[in-house]
């Protein structure tokens, strides 16, 4: 975890880095979630935190909640800035979907601020809803298997 924080948090302020470190430690310890690391030799290039089942924000309509109940969830995809635009994010997303399938999940969902079109065009995700989180609009993107 400390290696990942050191490599991937250079653009973060101290408070953001502390939250990032806490999140990674929580994911490393709980059996219903994993950290998927993209590595080259011993260098961390990126990561994706995934969870078998996560609560959707309260603002999401009940019908959407019910539909996504048996889906796994991606809660953070990050590629080091020096390695972006090289397919690492794509590989992490594909691996996360395999991870969900291996656990018998019906699909995969995630929340994004800016990358909805990327998930739609590269992986076939559809927008399942929009929510405001701390004043920022996020799109709930989902894909059934």
C-alpha cells in the first residue's frame, strides 16, 4: 500500500493523500474487495479498487438500485500520469470485469465525473443515473454480463 501511495499520489495534497492511503488499506484488508494493480517489473503503473457489492448513493432511484444490486462495483481507477494513453486503464477495466464474473456477479457498475463516454464507447456501459456528490455531478455507469 505504501508503495502505491508513494507512486500514485504525487498530484494530491496532504489531505487527499491521507484519504487515498486509508482507502487502499481498507481495500487490502477486507475479503469482499480487492486492489487490482497494473505493474511493470516492480513499478506500479496504476490500480483499480473493486468491491463485490456496494451501496449506491441515496439519490439513485429504487428501480436502479434493484437492477444493480447483484452487480460488482468499481470505486477507483487511477493510472499514473506518466503512463496514461497506453491502454493500462483499459486493461484494468477488463480485468475488473473478469474479477466480477469470477465472483458470479450479474454485471459491473461505477460512478464517474468525466469518463462516461470512455466507458460507453470502449466497454459498452450505459448510463443508469446521475447523482450529486458533494456538489459534483457523477454518472452511474453500468454493464450487465
